[in-house]
C-alpha cells in the first residue's frame, strides 16, 4: 500500500508552496501543502481539508479506509502536551485513489496559532510517521487573503489617483505651452540692412525672431555669440542682445562700434518660460 500527493487545501487553492516526504514501516507517502488561497479566509461551509491519493499494489483504491491525522508540536515527543489535536475519519471514501478529510476545528485552530507543527498520518491503523509541515502553513495564507484583497484595492485606487494627476499635469502643460525653445539667427554681407561692415562708430543690426511655438506669456530669452568674422585691421568688437520680447518672438540685436568691421555674425538663443 502506498500514498502519494497528500496536501492541505480547499477548492480554491491553486499553487504549491511546500512538499514533504515521509516513509514508515515500508509504506511511503508524499505530503504537500498547497499555498495561495483564492478566497477570503476559511469559510465555515468549506473547512480546511487534507486530501491525497491511495495506491495499493500499484492500483488506485476504490474502497473505504480509516484515516487519522494527528498534529504534534514536536518531531518525536509523545506526551499529551506535544499532541495538539487529532482528526479521525474511520469510513473515508476513496474513489479512484483520491480522498479528502475535513480537519477537526481544533486542528484548524492549531494551524492558525502554531508556527511549527508535525503531522502524523495513519491509514488503516498503520502510522506513516511524523513530518514537519512547515513554519508558514497554508491556513495562515488563507487568513491573509482578505488583507491581500484590501491591499490590491488600495493599489488600484492609488493607480487611479496617479492617472488622474498625470491627466491634470498634461492639461496644465498644454495650457502653459512649451517650456523651453532654442534656435540660432545670423546676419552678414549680403543680408539686407547689414550695417556692421561699413562706416565707424556705433552700428546696429536688428533681426526679428519668431518662436516655433508661441509661449503662454513672454519668456526669458538669453543670447550668446555663436560665431563671427571680423576684419583684422581693427579690434574685434561685437555685442549681441535682445529687445521687444513677446510670447511670439523677440528682436535679436547685433552691435559693434569704433572702427570694427564685421563681415558676418551669428547668435544662439534660448527662451525659457517663466
């Protein structure tokens, strides 16, 4: 006679978390604790059960057998204090090798309350030995299912709030328009109105710059010389600056003075929304 694939569980238990092997008096058994519960807690209508498969002479049993499950707090002690509970099922029906035994309420309570337990399985009066069932039995996981459900609901609510905030931020950004834009402008010989290559004294060249996208309000604009070509018979004198900044654009100004002659110049600009 042999027993295999024993497990604690309920109809909603789906995934395995722990397996224990036991052997005694030439009879082998495999004990498996099934893990996650699919419902909140252990319902009164469907108690915690111990189920398994009974094989005799290589064939599944179709009969009845006496099954006794005993929980112990010690691997070998036999005193009354170590014996936590017993579930007796004298006329257990075995169909095609499979059977289920509902645990006594006292055993369910022990599994809830005791971190370390050993189980002794006896079939037909023959003990299959005692093996540890683990420090985190399935029943504890079943009790935690309600907490997991609540945690899932909280995460769902948090995700919804984050999505709502992202939508609001997108709307605000759309209302503000672009936050940063950059570009370059230039002038020189051949550019209409270029006056920095003739005469002396202060001379200016102004060129309008239009932003690729209008800002919600006038931004801060900074400019810097990108390149220049100046006749080397005089000192190099070149200034760039901005004027008339609006939400749509600004005026870029090239400035030289004294006897400096500028063939061409370019400036880079950066506009930042306030």
